C-alpha cells in the first residue's frame, strides 16, 4: 500500500540539474510533494498558479539571484517559507538571506540530515504561524485572548498602550497564564506587525547552545557548526523577539544580552564583525525579578533595561467567570479538531470548574478540556467524567495517619493524570522543574508498593 504524502508542498529552485535531482530524491523519500524550477523566472511563474508551502532556492543563479526570489516570496506570499542554499557561504549573504525572509541558510555541500532538518523546521514554523494567524489575526485581543473579567480587561488596556510604542515590555505572571499570547498581541497590534515575531524559551535551550541560537554562528565556529546560521536576533530584525523565562539566563548570557540591548548590534559566534539589528524586546517571567536582583541572581542593569513597561497577568483563579468562558472556547476548539459535536457540560461540572484552583492556569484548563473531549464518549459531560483530583472524596482511611511522602506521592499522581501524562506540564503545575519531578517519580518507582 502506498504511503500518503506528508503535509508539505516544496518548490526547489537551482540552475544545477544534479542539485535538483539530489534534493528531489531526498525529499520525495520523506514523502513530501516536490516541484522543480531551474531559474527564478520559472519559479515566480510557477508560484503565481500553484500554492507552495516551502521554497528551497540556490543563491547564485544566472540573470536573477536567489535573494530576489526570497524578497519576492516575502513580499507577495505570506503563507510560504524559504530556505536558502549556496556554494559561496559568507556572513553577509547569510544575514542578508535571513533578513530578506529566508528561514535557514544551507552551505553546499550539505548532508541529507541538514537538508531534512531545515525543511522540517521551516514547515513547523509555517504551521505555527498559520495557527497564530488563525487565532490572532486580524484582532489578536478578541481572537485568542479570551475573557470578559475586569482583571483581563485591565491587562488588555495595558497591552493596547504598549503596542503603540517600541519600548521594551516585561510580562510577569504564573506559568500558563498566557504571557506569550499577550506578547503576540503587542506585536501584531503595533507598527511591527508585518515583520517577524520570534519566540524563544530561554530556559529550554542548553547553556552551551544559547549564544549561537540567539546571535548566530559562522561555519566552523565550533564542533558541529557545518553551516553558517543566523540567530534569533537576526531572524527577528525589524520585528519582535520574545524572551520567555528570561530569569533563567545565566550570568554570562545576561552580560551578552545587556550589550546587545545597549549597542543594538550582535556578534555571530566565530565572527569579528558585529551586525546592526533593529529588534523590539518583549520578555516574560514567572519569577519575581526584584527578589532575584536582591539575591544577585539577576543583573540590576539588565532588569532596568527590560522593565520599561510592566504588564502583570492575573492567575485564572482571580478572573471569575472567565473560567466558564474559556471552558466553552476550548470545548469548541477541540470538538472541531476531533470531529465531534460540541458536548454539554452539566451544572455540577461547571461549578466544579469555576471553584477549582487551576494552579496551572489556562494551560491546565486547556489540557483538562481536551482530555474530556477525547475520553468522554457521551455528548454530556458529568461530574464523574472529571479527573479524580477535581472531584469531592470522603475520607477513606488515608487521612492524618499518612506520611508526608505518601501525601506528596498521591498529589503528584493526581496532577500527572490531570496533565494527561505530560511531565513538563505537570512540573509547571506543581511549581517544580522537570528534573525534580523526574527524580521524585524515580524515587517512587524504586520504593515500589509497600506490603501490610
């Protein structure tokens, strides 16, 4: 039986028949739909009549260069990504390609894995942007920031004011409150809306890779740097860079970030020539930066740099009936995604939803609703369908005679079940990092069940 094509229509542009054949063979082996063009003119003509997800183009070609094709795609085809490839790599051409709109820059000869990795990343970026556009455009505030409480309306008024400026913004609030959605609203409601919005989780990238990811690197700058690659700052040039979990930056990276904010230029790893950049910074944290500054864990001068405008996002438990509004919003979303009719929530379920503390905030609520939509066969969701830790339970001989370790273990089991087995989300709800959760789970497994 033939396998169905992957979701991805790709146009490869190169004046070399050998390169076209090689790239086509590799991509078709991964079940992508591939089209070929031997010149920029042929590519542009093809793009006028055919919808393409990704264009892979050579840089140097006769008459019209690949950079011109990149600019054409950027200015005329909003729903198409670009990857540049070239046999003549340089810092200038790499930065120019990325600034022009290319997602990645491949230096020939590249490996099959480098090609496929660049393609997957570009298509993932496209899918993310499509999802964001669906939820935030043309009106991000009403499209994805759902709520009617006075608390969230106050926040949205602050977002509207911040969007009109280019000042640096610091968004604070508990995990799962929607800080990235607010950052996107600030970007897409502002003068930089047509430029890139680039999110990065400062705590999710290993320390040894973070400088390269932020500022880019030259080919050969370190072991494994097989191609020159622009960083997140170059990618966001003209737009907005969202630094989530900014409090997780090491002392060394804080110094380097401070320099970039002061000088408005970046230095690629392995290069001696700085590059000017025009990037708006929106940072976010779920920690109290004031306390970190007092403990000398966060630089005071960097804190002042990013704390020009502060927006504090309230936790879901302080937003009143917004919980019920969000329940219906997520129910419609997941019912549509899973091809089922919109279920009815009983009054008892809605009351329980509103009274629950939601330590994981909107992210926890979203995960709970998705679980209910997927796991409940009936069109009516009753209180018995809720996770056990959300339901009332009378004492059953496991009360004050239990050890603290037993209570903790039960709570971890309940939260993990409510998070659908997702350890990252469970750790966020519990207020610990994923490593700590893994160690606690390992300890429980090694201890094993106790006999009478």
